[in-house]
């Protein structure tokens, strides 16, 4: 069987349920899998749960549960959460499973036969929280370097001769620059090796939980030692067709478990077994909340599916789309070399700016203009060179980023393409081409649609449901074949496009976020008129909130503008509010010419009773402020927002 692209994540401790931090490692692995699947590389993605060890045993005890029942329950929660997050793993391995147990015991036997294990008394400190042994000299104020409690251990154990592997490990890391990524972490590992590796205690006294040492039931295999073996056990080693998977092409992991475990102990075990090493250990930094590591005791845990549910409620999108929004956030903010901080504010702002605005506008504008100016079928026309270049560049940048395991940069290149598209629409102004009957119109619309189609594919590994929705609105089947991405052939001409539907409805940040602390600004003294206001208009009677909410204010785009004959003040406008067009007669002709107006976004009162001005029907009102001399200053959204977006 040909070698498959093999992706693995660390296996998660089942003493807690997954939060957005643990979700991150699994999620970036999922994006990697989906991308390689599109490339036709038949990827295989392994994840699972780490269920042995003292930490889990003690957690089960304090929960008053039988350990097996305890791990069964929490491991199931992991699978449920991953399913909710659309994680497409191919195998979920559990270290209490039979094949993992057998593989771990087999590794133990081989290494013992080869003389890599020896017996001695272990005397030292043990940190149960990270399941790590520490020397006295490594403790900081009597605690582990991470600040965890440690306990004294003195027991007969077996040791692995890690020290022997130091020079080989160092050489491998130096000869294979892609082995540890990023480079800064690679340097950390090299200096750790230079300080001298210590032999590792690889057994613990059997508490009645864990994988027994073959032939010595008084001992269990040290949890880290056996947990690492899941990567080959999950591939089918020693009996199955493991060579179709191993060595892993990428092992994703967080920075905390690189140096001591994945970059030293794990490759040394593989060297001892004469097995090849994984190609790349792709390491990411942490997501912090409130400047701290996420943890139950700090009460700063954010659960990915709860966050998605909140997003769905606040924005009104479906849960499926909200999950994509969480995935997008994790992708765009992936902490790579340095930690990143999660905040609701940042999360919702990104939702609005990247998804509701940049992507939403590109989709909405392209589709509504296509419908309006050329009809509902996908045209056949030459793609304009600037768009084709932008598409090719976005695809190439995306590929390079994924090759370097920079999911954040790949996301940025997808976003860059939709931002470019929005700018292209402004520059090429299809409404003007339509008005003047310019033959370039077909090519411009086809170019806009191809850019959208390409963004669908680039976003697909990150936001699979949103990508499906884009394809559907374009009247296309999902674009899943990477070699077609960016090619004009990826867009089936003649297909019927749908009218645009916002996929990510804009979030009202004021409603979504808790109130901000009061500002320090001094209140203005009452009764004193502001000096800048020329003349205070008469105060209107106070209205209540309901009355205000009865006024339907909407974002609209002016698509046609012409002066009303025989009037110096009035301009006849055609505006687009969502899918519908309206005629509005506005008193703005003295201040604005039609060229200033066509293509621009404004805010309109959409539920005003129809009025007649100079014999022409006006179906709304455009909002404007009054200049000093009374001439109008049009209000415009601070950023592009989809036509039809409510204003309040
Ligand atoms: N069970 C061990 C791994 C054994 S692999 C043979 C373990 N489990 S863990 O559940 O504590 O962590 C698993 C992964 O989640 C690690 O990659 C870790 O870095 C990652 N994260 C846990 N919290 C995190 C953040 N707050 N931010 C980013 N990643 C974090 O270690």
C-alpha cells in the first residue's frame, strides 16, 4: 500500500474536557488533514486520549468514580466535542485500549532485550499534574518549574538509557532542519540536549491503574513513555500495515510537551526500536485567557462548542456556521512562536471584520451585481489579469504557508483574496460599466465570481460549512480538488446562481459584549452650550426605545443617480437594499454629482411611507447631516457592510 500522509496530535489527558486551547492542536491538525485531502494525498489523521497515569487515577478517585468508567465518560466527551467541531479524524486511539497496551508492552520488551533498560532505585520529585520527574536542582521554590506541587518518590524502577542517544539526536536535529518547527523551538531543544540528557525512569509503582510492565506486575509503564507509543500503535505497529502510515509526516503539538518528551524521549525510543523518526514536529504556542494558561482552577475556561452556541444566538447564524466562526478564529489567531490571548471582544470583532464584512461583502456584492447586471447564470468570459494574478498569488501563498504549518498565514491569504476582490469591485465599478454598456462588464463579473470560487476552496479546510454555502450560492458543486483551485475551469459556466444570502450575519458588538467600564471623561456641565454647535435645534420630545426601533434603518448602495430635471436640489437615486432596489428622491444635488454617488454606500430609512416629489415616487430617505450652511453630508458606514444590514 502506498504511504499515506500521516498526521497526529498529542493524546489528551482525560482529567478535563476539551477547551479552546486543547481544541487548537486538534483543529490545526484537522485543517492539515482537509488540505492534504484536497490535494489528493489520502491523509490519515490520528488523535485520541491519554488515560493511564496517576493524574487520571487520582482524578477518578476524587470524582468518586471507578477509573475505567471515569475515562470512558471523558474520552466520549472528547469525541463528542471533536464531532461538534467537525474534526475529521480517521482513528481515535485510547491508551486503555488493547492494541495500544500490547504495542506499549512490546516496545518495552524490545528495548529491554536490546539492553536499553536497567533497574535502579528512583529517588526524586514527581509532578503528578504534568506526570514529570524532576531533580532537586530543577525545582523552583519547592515546586515544579510550572508551579505545580511535587511529591517525593523513592522506589525500585526501570530506567531508559536516554543519555546514550544524545549525540545521535543532536545530529538528527542539525541535519534535518524541518524536524523541529519553528526554528526558535529547535534551538531550545538543542540547548537542552547540550546540557546533557539524563536517563529516564520509565516505570512507576503499580497503583492498580496503568499498563503493567511485562513480567513485573508490581510496576506499570511510566505514562509518558507509553503514551508516546500511541503514534505507532495507531498506525498498526507492530502487526498491521503500519508502514503505509509511519513515519508521521507531521506531529502537531503544543510547546509545553516538545523538549522533554516529543523532541528527545520519543525520537530516542524510535531510534532504540530502529524505526524512522517523524518528519516534522510542528509546535505551536499557547492560547492564554486573561494573560493566564487556561485552567479550571483559574476559572478561565472557554469551551469551543459553548462559544459556538453563543455565537449562533448572538449573530442569528446556524450552529454549523458558528462552529466555522470558532474554527476561523483559531486558524487566524493560531499562536505560533508566541502566545496569543483570547478575548470575547477580539473574537466578535474578528467575526464582524473578517467574516461578516470582508467575506460577506465580497459574496453579497459579487452575487447581487452579477444578478443585476448579467442575470442569474454564470457567464463565460475572460478573467481579467489583475484578478487572475491575485488568485494565483493567494493560492501560492496558501500552499507555502501550509507547507510551513502556518495555518494562520494560510487563513490570511484566503482573507487577502476577498479583500482584494472588494477593492477590485470598487475600482472596476461594474455599475458604471453596466450603465455605459461597456463590453468589459462580462469579464469583470466572471472575474469576481472566480475570485469567490477560489476563496471558497481556500477557506474550505478551515470553514467547511461556509465553503459549502458559498459554492451553493454560486450554483456550483463544492470545489474539493486542489489542482482545479484558481483555474477558470473550476467555475461551471451556465450554472444558475442563487440570490445572495448573508452567511455570517453581522454581530451587534454592544449587545454581544459586557458593558465597558465607565470612561474617565468628565461630564459636560449642564446647561452650558457647546461652543461648536452654531445653533441648537429645538429639543424634540423624548421617544422610547420601541419607537426608535420602529424606524427601519438599513445600509444601501447607490447604483444609479441622476439629477431630477427642473430641480436644482433633487437627485433621483436607485439604491440596493439587500436583494431589492428602491427609488429615492433625495435633496442632495447641490452637494453631490452622480459620479460621487454611484457605487457608494449610504444609510436609508427603509420603512418611510412612499412620497411624491416633483411627480416622482420616493420610497425611502437617505440619511445626511446638515453642514453649517445647511447642505447635506451623507452618512456612510465606517466599513463596507452588506446591503440590507440593519442600522441601530
Ligand atoms: N497527555 C499529554 C500528551 C501526551 S502525547 C503522547 C498532554 N495532554 S494535554 O491534554 O495536557 O495537552 C494536549 C495538547 O493540548 C498539548 O499540545 C498542549 O500544548 C495543548 N494545549 C493545552 N492547553 C493549551 C492552550 N491553552 N493553548 C494551546 N494549546 C494548549 O500534554
